[in-house]
């Protein structure tokens, strides 16, 4: 009888396992790095990829921590054009009237925008409702950027566009909010595209889609830009959280580590003295703060949660159940580290331009990667220290970067320890990183082919941008890059070679940890 009961119990357990499917694996918790990152495909739509098909709309929010990077092809498939007249173009009016009030703070102006792709360069094979010409659309426009705004005399600035209506643009999902990214400091015009692509390959929970476009302001040529999806919360399609409801505290929060500007409301973390900005929910700004009881309770909740995470990490509480892992989705921090260390991102050491999120069913995680114009040998002034050069010199493609430098030159020393420096003290974090690297490294090998294909698609626009002097800083020596480029193609060759050398060095070093 007992044997029969035992058999029935085992049979029931097997049935339940089959019915429920594979257990969701928690990033960093002994999962060998096979189920980390994920969410929306990001980068480019599947219908524009070799062999890709447009998927059916999801029945609900995407499952968390899926390894979507495994399905990303080597490069997207576009329909190249043979003349500038046929290259995708954006026309914007009144953008130049925006005024910078303070660092990161700009006025909105009323204008119009028009998006044209005469030959369907970005049309996917299965895109049956592709919009070749949006017509003139009403919108609001403002400037964006911190140190990049006004660089080189403001010859090429970045902007944010808010359309009056959701519009599907160049095969990307319909939206109101779009960013025109200038990348005036990147001679190769490729670093942001590479960084965003890497975010897809390592399976970040969401990664902004983008398109190279020609931009005209009030009828005058403005340069070659990246048109990028805006960073905002959307559980199904963008930052995958559901914003906390009024009267509740344990829900979705979108935050950002950013030491620039004081316009957004923020708190300074207790242990690492990081400026953590509130992005969503909207608690107002310094001029119009939301001081309601709800807002205060929610700010207190996420601030306390964050400070507990920092305290556990700084005090080296490495127990998987009771330590920092009880507050941190480690897998997303591993994926982010791989991208930032590989690209040697000046802005990637958890001091600025770092998005963070927490939902009711998650711990703190990094949902996507962003800000790559000063990467891959373009700028390496994170301060002095082992294998890190001092301001004003070139470091080259070798040496640890993000692993070593956690501080800042504003208020703290570059060699101060913060998040990644303490994470590397945890043997389990190192083991998880090595396992994850073994999974994603073959994908990272494809970036040189991706670069070649993007050059093939965009040569006309790159030539036009260069010959029009829209990247003037690119034609002379940078503080941290003694190389002087005579063409954008020389700059691309530099980036490609730097990447190949950097990847080889990092592969050896991570395996040896």
C-alpha cells in the first residue's frame, strides 16, 4: 500500500512539473547564467532580421529573465538605398528655439515633425502597415543632454520629441516619445548603435530600438542622427514594470543613477553617496514637488529598500538568502557589467546614465543599457589607479575599467569602492559572471560583422554628415585619444579594431578570475 501511495505521489509531481513548464530561474542564483536578462527584443524588430518574422502580439507582459539574446541574428536586414534623397529622413520645426535652463533642464517648444522613408529602407518583410510618410505631425520638442549639449558650438545637439498622437515610425512600435541622438563626439557614428546592440545580445529586460536617419531642422541639414525610442515605463513594450499605485508602496519604481543636474527629485544613498533620481512615479521636480502623503511614503519605501541593499553589499553580506541578493537581481548587474566593461564606458561605472527599476515581483535590476558615445577608446578619464590612466591620456583596449573604478571626480575619489568593486568580493558573483560570459561570448564575436553591415547600410548618411562638418571634434585629437582621423571610415576602423582587441583581452581575464 505504501509503495502504491509513493508511486502516486511521484506520478502527481511529474504531472505538475510537466504542466507548469520549466522553473523560472533567478539570475545569479546557481543558474549557470542560462536564464538572465530578457524582455522585449529591443534594437531592431524581428521582422527586419535575417529570417525573422513579426511575432504575434504578446498575450500579456513578457516573462522575466529570458535569454532573448540567443535569438538575435548577426545583423538586421534592411533594404539599402542608393541616393540620399531616398535615405530615411526626419524634418523638425522650432527645435532650435528650446532653451537650456540648467544642466539637463530645457524648455519645451511647440513644433512639427515629419518622418519619411521613400523606398522603405526599414520596412520588414511582413510589415503590412508600414508608414512611408507620416505627414506633418504636431509635437513638442526640447533639448536633451548634459555635457554633450552645446559641445563644439552646438553644431549638433540632441532633442526629445513628444508627438501629439502615437505613431508607428520606421517599423518601430507606435509611440509618442522619441529621441534624436546626435553623438556629436563620436567620429565613427557607430558607438551608440554598438552599445544598444550589445544590450540585446546580453538579453537586457528591454533595449531601446533605433534607426539611423538624416535630420533637417526648419529645412536646414542637421546631420546624421540616431532616432531612438524614449526611455519610459511600459510593462509590455518598454521598461517592464507596473508603476506603484496610489496608496501603495511595494510596486513598480523607475530610478536613475545620475550625478548630473538637480532638476529631478532624488535622494543621496547612505553607503555609496550616489545620487538616485526618481523617474516614475513622478514625484514632481524641484520647482513643483509632490509633497503628498502618498508620494512621501513611496519615496521613503524605495529609498529604504535601496539603502538596505547598499548596506548589505558594503558589509559583504554574501549569503544568497539574507545578503545583498535579497535586494538585487544579480543577473541584470552581470549583464550590464559585461557591456560596460567590454566597451570601457566612461559613463558606465554606476555614477550616471544608469537606469534602475524595481517591480512588485522583483528586486532592484538594471532594465537596459544606454549612453555609449564615449566608449571604445573615445574617452578614458575615470581617474588614476591600477590599470586606469590619469585624465588626458589614452588607456588602450586592455586593463580592467569598470571593475576597478566605482567613484567619481565630483565629491569622491575615482578609486572609491561602490557596487561592482564589492560585488567582485563575492565568490558566487564571480562564478556567475564566468558562467554567463561562457554563454554570451560567442554572440559578442559577431559585432565586427554587425559594424560592417551597418556601414554598408549607412555610408551615404555618414558621408553627408562628415562632409558637412557635423562632427567637428572628430577631426582633431581628443584629450584622451591622440589619434587624428581623416575620415569617418578611419574612425570606424579604429573602433572595430579596438573592440576586437578588447574582447580578446576580456575573454582571457574573465576566464582567469
